[in-house]
C-alpha cells in the first residue's frame, strides 16, 4: 500500500470518527444532565452539563440549559452572564430571551428586563409569550396601564396563545371593564380548559354575570363598534332577576344573544367565540356547555344534580369538546382600549 496515500486518508477518517464520538459523548452527557435536573439533583446536573459544554462549547441548547440550571441553583449572576452572551447570537430563539428574562425578574432588575423584551420583540414581533412576559414585568413595576398594552398586543399577534387572555381578563375585571373581562375570560377557558386557572376564570365570569340584572352591567370603557354591538343586544334583552339567576336562565339569555348576533353582526364582526356558541346551539350542546361554564360556581349542588340527570348530555359535550381545539384565527382582533 502506498504510505503517502494511506496516512492522510487514515488521519481524515480518524478525525471524522473522533468528532462523531465527541458529539455522541456530549449528547449523552447532556441527556444525563437533563435527567438530573428533572430529579432536582442540580449539582450532578451541573457536573454533566459542564462536561458536555466542554466538548461542544457553542451548542445553543446546552448553553440555554446552563442558563436555566444556574437560575435554579440561584446563581443569577452567572445565569445572566451566560444569557446575555446567548441573546447576542444570531441563532438566539424565543426561549433564549425567556430564560434571561426569568433571571432578571428574579432579582427585580426590571430596567434590564424591559430592554431585553424590547430587543426580543423586534426579533420576534409575533410571539404571544414574549408580550405576556413583558406585560408581567410591567405589572410588577406597578405599571398596569402599560402592562395591558403588551397583553393586548400579544392577543392580536398570537391569538391562539392563552396567557394573554388570562392576564387581560384579570386586568379588565379589576378595572370595571366587564365586557372585555368576560370575553377574554371565556376565550381563555376554551383555550385552557382543564387547569386551576380555568376554574378561576369561570368564577370571574360567574361573578360578572351575577350582576346581570343591573342595567348596563356590561361596561367597555371607550366602546368600539364591536363592543357597542354586543352591549346593544344585551341592553335590549329582558334582564334576569337576581333571585332567578341560574344556568338555565343564562343559557336562554346567551342563546337569544347569539340568535340576534347572527341576524345582524356576524358578517361585519367575525368572532371565534360567538362562532363556537352558534355551533354548540346547532349541535344541541349549548346547555351542557353553559352548565360546564357556570354550574359549579353558581350552585355546586344544582350542577351535580343536573349532571346526574343529564349524563348523556354531559358525555356528548365532553366528546365534542375533546374532539377539537379552540383556536382563535388571525384577523379577529377587536381593540379593547
């Protein structure tokens, strides 16, 4: 064999084999590190992750995990130092900015957090999660009027992301804007239907509807044409007396609203939530939906009794609800402020 040919080829093959081995070893170390992180053994996680990064020092995913690991270890200075170097990279993603934002929030460095989210939203202007977290920072700074602007932008930019609806519903409920509180709360419970926050938003909805007998119970600040169309229909309906408020009465009221809405406004103001209501009415499931929405919060015993008597309706609604994803499309945003 020609030694001059053999030696370079053998060396190149060795190099490729060596690189593959390093990458494989780094991946294995990273996997072990993540396993230890999940188990709460942060010291062992740090040992394995540092070894993995020594082998592949530019790996973004590993470095992101290091930012989060140091956050968990409460070494916020190190978490921030690594995070700042990562967000400057052209391949930095939404998660990269989120992780650094967490560290800033933990040490209450809201000034730097604001700069970070301004930078992040220039790069990712359609990210609902970044708007949500920016709003949270502003809220922690005692700037709720600025926070709601970010949550609204998040709803407009990424209408399928639920957290902005949740934050906005709470803001509007606290600021006596009942129309937008119930619209955002009901959108949220359909996006996120099986959590503790769902129960919280159902309670918020119920408390507002308890005041339905009060004239003008739906307020909307400076009403848009969309908001005025909604409050106009409700104002023409017969109010439910306080002592007659139950799920059956709410179902009748809300059914009448949807019927009137589709006579006048559905083409001008397409809105996913109302489209869903109309679909439920046509499927004969609107009563079961309203029981799911208001029943427990209004009267737990009555809801349990209704559910026992109407098992087939309960199951039909569960099947219907579980068989589809409630997703608000782009272009259905109506400004609340």
